[in-house]
């Protein structure tokens, strides 16, 4: 049995074509970034949209089902996939403009926590790769830890963001 692949800062530095979607795809499928590149769109832009993520998941050998979250109530009750990807949407003056709002969204991978973990779910966020926190391993951390730390940190980096966020869409992968 091989050891799980852990995405490192050096691996990210060597892959300028990678954004949050590609990294989440590699993390969920436990593969080096180079192995997911053929499954990702090759365009001038690095980001992946919902269709790209579905195609990528299927190309990696998974079966993908999409569900969309409504804006109403989504801030209070976030719905994550059990095993798949969630598209995090940050709120701001762009909320009523789909094209502009998607520029302020972010892919994460979500999976069940290993047996014995104090968490029910784990989240991979490419922005956590290289974290010195004992609670983060290779970008993976407990869902509750991620919710408390990463969205507020990322929102601070987005000019005009209100600090609120929700899950725009989920991709369940089997």
C-alpha cells in the first residue's frame, strides 16, 4: 500500500498552471499535480468552473453529481459534499452579478475524516498548504478548523468582501 500523496509548497511552485480547483482535484484523488493536469482544462485562465470540475472528476475515474445551493439560507446552513468539492462564494457588492461573483469564489475538497479523528469531515484548501499549524497536514484540516480560520482570512484579501460566504455548489464524487 502506498503512502498518501501530500501536496507541498515546492510542488505548487513547480506548477504555475494550478489554481484552487486543480489543487483540490489532486488532493481529493490523492495524486501529484502532474497526474491531474490531463484532466484539467487547458486555457489561458487557470481557474476551473463547475463544468470543468465535473469533467476533471470523471477524467480522474470518479462519478460526479452536482448539487446547487440556493442563496437564501445558504449563509446559515452550509451544505458540503460528503466526498467531493465545494465552491465557496464570498459575498460583496458583486452578489447580484454572476460573472463578477464567480471571480470571488474558491474550490475546496471535502472528505470524511479518518476513523479516530475528532472531526467528521476534512477540508483541503490550497491556501493551507505549507501551514505550520499542527492542525493542518498537507492542506487538509478539520471542517470546523477550516471554517473558523480560512474563509475570514481569504475574505480579508478580497477588496470589497463583506466577510460573509456560502457554498454556491457542491460536487459529490463516488
